[in-house]
């Protein structure tokens, strides 16, 4: 059964955009894998919001392959056309994270979404960040240059917002090496903003494909030191997503009907002991959150984050912010807090 699409023409245009990016990215990654003799494909998984009445989505996912250890390209559209009392009209998005198997190949995160509030203008959220376990200066330079060319008038602002959003105060470092982030973006010209989102999305997808192909072209088996660096970085990625990322938290608080899709950004394996060492660095009540997340992991280190574990982690995040709603204000922010997050913040 197909889910019902949003009635808004702009939401329909946004869905066409993110769906085309989803197909573009999946086909590109499959082509690279085939060219390198690392055959790996994506499988579709569909989900529905309220049995499709309020939309749904489809993610393309892959795991434990010769090229990609964990990958998810998630497209979704939720709406409340039949509930006039709701502030949110619709939200349409692509959110993708690719974690390659080899530690010399960087991870990538891309998120592009169009949100419409009822009786108000909508806004775009445009993100792209390169996340290597072992940084390579040439990869950072090419990724940054591609984004600069795609958004010359907005690159400086997006870089500043991204650097702020992806900073991890407890660890005194960033997640990733190149950060592009435009939050609640609306220039007043929907067509121009739509084109900007398309350019940034295509630039991020295509440039990452070039970087990935180059990194894996003459790759050698990873060393123990390289695998250790990747595990440490994936642990940091897990930490940032589940303790600081507003998009993840707000998605989990809105509903529990796409937990596996929302948690698709998590790497396959993390170091439980390393996470435990970071608990004393957290302020209250986020130290409680991190400890609860650790308790939801398998009791081994390193440990595998499988589907059952993702569900436990999602439930853990929800319980924490239901008990400590004020803690949402402690999460990462760029320059503004979008209305979809404000809706889940305490009064006052």
C-alpha cells in the first residue's frame, strides 16, 4: 500500500528533488563497487507514518559488504494535511550516511529537507559533511571546493554554521573535517533555493563518489592501527549523533514508526569502553543519557550495533528527553533552533 503524499505543490517538488538524489547516489555507489570488483547493492525498505495516512518513506540500505560496512539513503515525507491544528504542514527529506568498510575511505553525511509550517513560509535545511577516520588533506580540499562552487554566495555562512553545529564540547573536537550547514534557509525565492539545494546535493554526492573511487582504487588490506582509528572515529560518530544531533532527537520524539531509518546513520561497530571513558566529561543530565546508551549496547567491546540494538537506543533517547525535556537545549545548534525542534522543548 502506497502512503499518501503531501498536498503542497512545494512539498511535491521537494520530494522529486530528494528522490532523484537518492537514486543518483545509490546508482553511483553501486557503479563504483562494480568497477572496483567489490559488488554491493542497496535494498529498498519502506515505512509508513500512521499506516500511510500521514506519509512515509523508503530507504535504500546496505551493510557488511566489501565496499560499504553500513550505508543508508533515506527519503521520507510526513504531513498533516488532515489535522488543521498541527503547526507542521509537511517535512520532506533525504538523509544519508555511508560508512565504508576500509578505514582509508571517509564516511559521508548529507541531509537536505524542505519543511512547511502551516500558515507560514517553509524553509530548507541543507547539510553535507565529510567524515574520515584518517583525514586526507586532498579529500578535504576537493570536497570543500565542490561545495564552494555549488553555493558561492552562501558557502562562508554554511561553513561557519557547520563548524559550530558539529563541534563536540565534551571532547573538544569536531565530527568531520568539512562542514556545510544552512539551517532554516529561505531567501524568499523558492525556485532559487530549490536550485541551491539541488546543486549542493549533486556536488556532495558526485564529489564523494570521486573521493571514494580514488581512495579504493589501489587499496591494500587495512592495518590494525588503521582499523583501530576507524573504530575510535565510529565511536565518536555514535556519540555525537545520539547526544548532540537535534535532527535525530526530534525525529525520535515525533514518533517511533521509523526508528531504524532514523538510526541508519549509526556505524556498525563501536567501542563500548571508549564511550564509558567519556561519561565523566558529560554534564548533568547528559551523563545519564550516555550511560543509558552504553547500557543499551551489547556487553562487549567492540560491540555490534544491529537492528535490535538500534531500537533499544532509540527508546533510550526518547525516555531521556521525556524525563529531561530541558536537556534538548543542550544539543548542537547552528544559528537558530528550527520550529520542529522548538515544538519538543519545555515551555518557558
